[in-house]
């Protein structure tokens, strides 16, 4: 229904002029926004609504109202399940009574908030933003491009400050998008055991995708440095930074493996990019006022190298100095093993628990490197080994941390026995003696209080590239947005360990002492540096292979809008 209406609007807009065309395109812009789905958008709006309040008491009331609504939705789910399972009437009555009580409590809280802040209802149930509302919030160096794909066509909208919204209609079908994305992901997330097994990245397909999606706006993007992209459908499964902006033919690598990718005209060379679940994120987040004391926040809280198996409880997880940070050597040729971060292989097992997860020793170096790059106070900022526990996450005051890092496994429902929701794996409570289960689930993340400019989920596949629209961002990301994060850094496929460490370290180095660099800008700088100059060196310092293939530099991407 929505797609038919969208198609009708776009057809009319294509033949209209002036104000009539603007009105039709504006309406189509909003229809496309609604049709994509608003899951992540809604939780981000809830967080932005709380940020409007300078009064801590009002902030707490807003959080209680939103938590009550979340509990009501959960209880309705339980009620539906219980009804279908033939649960006795007295148990169903208990659930209905609990729902009625929460609804009454929420109504009372809502009434208190609205007396002091009448616009609250529109903030937590936001209407799709219009192009003019988005344009008003953009800087002259920024642009937003939003996409929508149907079985027949592709629609793209371009919004810039002070300009009329531009649009483009192409015959690029949804099925063609999915085929192109699948082709590109074969080289980004391959079943490769050695460097030589990594498939050649199809630059021709990446260029064709650019031609269909962004080339029609090329002249309009002159002078733009920051590009916000609202993806749709399978476009969530690749970062648009890997698109190729002009025709290019890969030559054979002569001296250094993957060196030929250094000269590819990547989109990453032209723009700093951030993905947005919906257009209204820009409007909501940029309408929020900075919180009092925001500049006094502690720089970092990083959790990494958790211990899963009981045999690892003696592992020495130590914090190191800059002089101790050295690259790990050992790779010699195309036949060398591709050292990617270990991925849980539990779905095929009859039974799996926290103890069955592979250790992530490289994440110790990663969080140490991030702390050193930020010049952060290591004591009280790093939680590794036995300290990377669920209990520590919940006991720390994370509301005063500017950056929050989780360098561990991101798990999806079914990967461990009894796991029914996405979770981050932390140290086994059997090692620490804690009463927790060692899994920081989405429901527990929702209960955190954050004010982080960025949350880094340096775990495998936290972007969960198996869904469309905002659903492609895992429940973990949505939960962190609800908890108060302004942006998140997620991964789209299992990362190669040394390049991931180098990329995140370089990225955080751009933040040290510089409050003007945003996450999307820092990611672009570090990605381009990795493409142009990055390489793996052996113990003698000799280059073994370049990091210019996108499997190394493109797995991380920024979601959200965090302006420093």
C-alpha cells in the first residue's frame, strides 16, 4: 500500500514543476521514511527527548515513562503468548492486571511531564521529518541522501541546507540491489582461511552501484564533505564507502599483496559518511541542548578480552605502556592464515554455553591502544580479563563517559543455550564468582544510563547484516541508542585483527585533544590512511601485505549523528 502510494507521488513529482513538485516530493520523502520502519528511529527519539530536559528530575520522569511503555509492550507480548498456549484464566488475569497498573502509572507520569514540557508527546512519537526540516539542521558542508527500493524502481532524495530537495528515479530494481550487494559481500565476508583465498573485490559492480545511487547527484555534492545516508533494504549490508566513483580496472599486484586497491577511487576518499535509520534523527539530535557538565565527562570506559572458559582464568590481562605496543608479526605470504577475529561456531552444536566461546586475546591490545591514543587515564578506564564482567558494566557510572567500548563477541538469539535476545559476551561469572550470567542482553542495556558521544561495538557482525532497513542494525545498537548513546560504531563482518586495531587506534587518536572531529570524520581519516599507507609488517619490519582491500578498512561504520 505504502509503496503504491510512494510510486504514485514520485510519478506525479517527476512531471511537475516549482512548488507543486516540491510539495509532492516532500510528501514522498515522508512516506518513504515511514515505510522503511522506525524501530531504531523511535528509540533514538526517546533518548533525544530526554536530552531536551535540563532538570534531572524531569529527565528521570521521562525515563520512567519510557521504561513503563517498554514494560507494557513486553507484557502484551507475554499475554499473547500465554493466550495462545492455553494458560489458565487466573494467570491471564494477573498479566492483564499488571498491564493495567503500568498503564495507569505511565499515564500519571506522562501527565506530570506534559504540564512542564508540553512538546514531549511529539518528541517521543515523532512524525517523519520534512526535507525543509532536515535541511535547516544541515551545515553547508553536509548533505543527506535517503533511498527507497521497490520491486520496480529505486528512489533517491538529496537534501542540502538552503536548497530545494532533489530526487532521482531509476529502473534499478530491489532484486538488482540485492544481487549487487551479495556480489560485493563475497569479498568482504568470505570463507577465507588464507590471504590468497580473499576474493577480488568487484570494483565494476561497486562502480555500477555508485552510478545508480549517487552519480545523478554528483554535481550537487560538490563542496560536500560530510554525507549522511539513510539506507534501505540490503543497502544496510554494505557501507557505501566501498562504492567506486569512477570507472577503474584493477591491475595485478606487483610487489605487495593488495597494493592495487590503493588507487581505487573509493567513495571513502571523497566523503565522511554516517548511516541514519531515519531522516528525523538529524532533526531530533540537533535540537537537543548540551547537558550541563558534559565537558567534564571522563574520556573512556572500555571492556575487552573477557575470559570465557574456566581454563583461561589465570590469563594475565595487563594494561601496557606505549613502549610495549608492537605489531604482531608472522605472516609471510599469500598462503599465510587470515587472522580474523574468532567467530562463535555454536549454532551447529547440540548445546553451547559461555565457556564454548573462543577467546579474543587481540582485544586486549585493542582497548589498550584506544586508551593510549586518547591519552586517557588507564586506571578506571580499562576493564579487561576478570574485570570485563557484567557486574562491572552495571556497577560503573557510565553516564559520565564520553566513549564506551565493548571489544567482545556480539551474540544473536540462539547462539547460546537459552539466549533469546542479542547480547554482548562478558567474563564467565564462574571465574569471578558473580551471580550474573555473563551476558549483557539488550534488555539490560536498555536499563543503562549513558551520555556517550559514541559507543564502539567492536564485535563480530554487530550490524547483523541479515535484515532490511533499520532492522539490519542489531538490537544491541538500538538498545544503546535508547540508553543515551548519540552514535555507535558497528561492524558488518568479522574483522581482521591487526588492521582493526590499527583503524580504531588511529580513529581515536583523532579525538585526542580535538573536540571538533566527529566520529564520521575520524573514521574517514583513519580509513583513508589505512588504504593509502596501511600494511602488515613482519617482525623484521618488512611489509607483507597492504590493508587497501576493503575487507580490512571497511568493516566499521558509524550509525547516528554525534557532532562534537
